[in-house]
């Protein structure tokens, strides 16, 4: 049984094995991001802080891309699908961040949640075939591949970094803060 905290986040297991602990912390970070974006409309999703152009909407679309990239494309070796494959990345290398203004918060939430669910399925499939030490299907130009352990740890770091950004943005929008 997973304990749920006051913000609806699943607590990582205190005595889980390596896989349960890493996936528990990743789900905790995902839930923290979801909490930071909860209940906000389009104006809030497009708000910025100080001189930064970062928005919660852009961050949500970016994290949907990162989920798809690391778990579907890198770990499992699948090709990219829409909307990523149709984007003009040469014209705008930060298309994921910038194009979010064209989406409603509901569209962004759906895109992100579908990417997370797809990632969970990709991890489950991979764990059915091996352990955290298995290498990703994709390779860097030098021929090396990251392990699934590395990918999950990287995703925890990705969310933790962006959760700090999300906390600052959310606090500037409506004063909601915490963790």
C-alpha cells in the first residue's frame, strides 16, 4: 500500500528494493509537478517570472517530450510520434517550450499525462525483459547507451529541477508554495 501525502503525492517506499525506490521517487516528482500545475487556467500557464521566458505550460509540454524521448525513444527504441515528429525543430529548437501557448491547459495536461502513462508502460515492458542495468536501445554517437537505471535517475533529476522552477512560478501566480 502506498502512502499518500497531504498534496496527493505517493510517498516513495521506505524499504523498497532499488527498482521500487527509484520508480517511487520518480512518481513522487511527477506528482509534485502535477500539484504545482493543478487548478490553473491559460493565463497562469503562460505566466513568467522576472526575465525568464519559462512558463508552466511550456514546462508541461517539455516534460511530456522528455518522458517520450527517454522512455519510448531511448529506452525502447521506438520512433517519435505526434506532436514531436511534426514539429519544426530546426526553425525552433525550443519548440516544446514555445508552442505551448497554442495549447489549452487541458490539452497540455492530457499530453503530459498520456506521456507519463506511456512511459510507465515502457518501463514495465523493459522490466519484464530485464533489470535496471539493461541498456537503452538507442546509442550516443560514440556507441555507448545509458542503462535504464541512468534514465530513471536522470528523469528524477529532470523533474526535481523543473519542480523548483514550477514552485517559483506557482508562488508568483497565486502565492501557493511548498516543497
